[in-house]
C-alpha cells in the first residue's frame, strides 16, 4: 500500500481506530521489534500483544496503539497525524508481507520459518526516524548508542499525543540547527554529530523515497558519513526491504557464519557468500536468525567494544 505523502494536515479527534486484517499466525513483537531501540526507548512501548508508538507524520505528530485481536490487529491513533498513521498501519504491521516468498531447502532456515511464521517485514515509511538512531549506532557499542538516543529524544523533543507517556522523535529541522558541540554531552563525538546534521538537512527529501528502496538506498549512500551499514539499517525499517543486509555489523557476520556453516567467526564476504542462495530474501533470513536465539560461541570476556567496522 502507498500512503499519499503530500497531503496537508487534517485535524483529528482521538482516538481514531481501524482493524488491520492479517492472516494468522502473526507475532506483533517479532514484527515491530526492529523499530524499538531496546528497553527504555522513550518513543515506543512493545509487549507480546500490544505496541504503542509515537511518530511524526506528514500531517503532524501521532501516537498509534496496536493490539492483537482475532483476525488481525486493532489500531488506534491520536494526534494531528492520526488519519495518516491509520492509513499507514498496514505497511507498518507488514499486513501485505508474504513470508512464503522465502523458499529454501536449507534445514535450519526452513525450521525457523516454520517456528517463527508470525514474523512479518513491515515498513514504517519514516526515514528520518530510522536514520537518526542508526547514525548514533555507528562505531559504538549498542548500549552507548541507546543512551545517546534516549538523551537526544529527552533533550530535543516533546510529549507525544495520546496514551503511553511517550516522547516524539526529534524534528530534523531542530537537529540540523544544533552545533556539533551540543551532541557531546549526549555521548556523540563530532564525526557522528556532523553526519546527523547532514542527514537532518536531507530528511525532507528522503521521506518520500521510502516507497522505493533502490532509490532511497542510492540517496542515503550519497550523504557523507552514511555507508552500507547505515543504509541497510534504514532500508530494513523504513522501506521494509526483505533483502537488506547490514554489511559491517560487528556481530551479524559471526551469527550467519555460525548458523549456516558452523563457523565460529565470519567475515562480511563469507556472510554474503552464505546468504547468496537467499537473494531477494536475505534480510528475512537475517531477521529469522536474530530472532532464533542462536549465538556463536564467545571468545573471551564480552567487552564494550567500539564497532569500528560500521560506517
């Protein structure tokens, strides 16, 4: 489904509601988990059968509450962007995604596809809201990035409409105007701060491209400081690209090598080689592996390692 991105603001009394029909099995948590930046994300709450998410739409702020019901998901929305959020809900929830597009004889992936059949690949259509935290995650350990995300939201945003006591993601126009030193107390050094500022200045031109992953990927890669890893992270979340693979991830290459070849350590080249038989659905395979609980054997103590391989 394509949502009209150029519509003007329309006031809405909340909540507006609809029910998105999705064939069973459906797992809301597995489907929406990539959008939440870990526990404590001030823009989203996610449980087994319900999610509440704050977002900025072309029509204004909105909060969406999604509750699993028989036959699908009930969606309620508050705020000026409520109607837009309802129209975009099928995309967000992956209602039109077809897990059977992944056809394979590989035993593990077949079993994971059966066991995790409720996982859908949705698309948020919110490029900036995927891009900002992805940049914050470049070259640092995950917890440090999540602290920076929480601090940035709390410092430079405001309360979302509706329930949940959520905060909205920061406006790109507000972030673009910040000096780089304003990011330092948030744990963001100058390099990432400058990338965030450049991305914020491009945000308005990027948002309409979420419906075309190929074009969006090209435009993202043209932003200095945004490379293959960051681009894949955005394509997976905002554009729902089932083939997006985060090349350069500190852990992913090891997970793929261990799960698909029994090799405790991998490289990006080896990861792509092992994923080649799943071309077109490589991102779905990665999502299944990440949700499986499989983990390669550790080598030595786990440290807060800076992830120098990410762009």
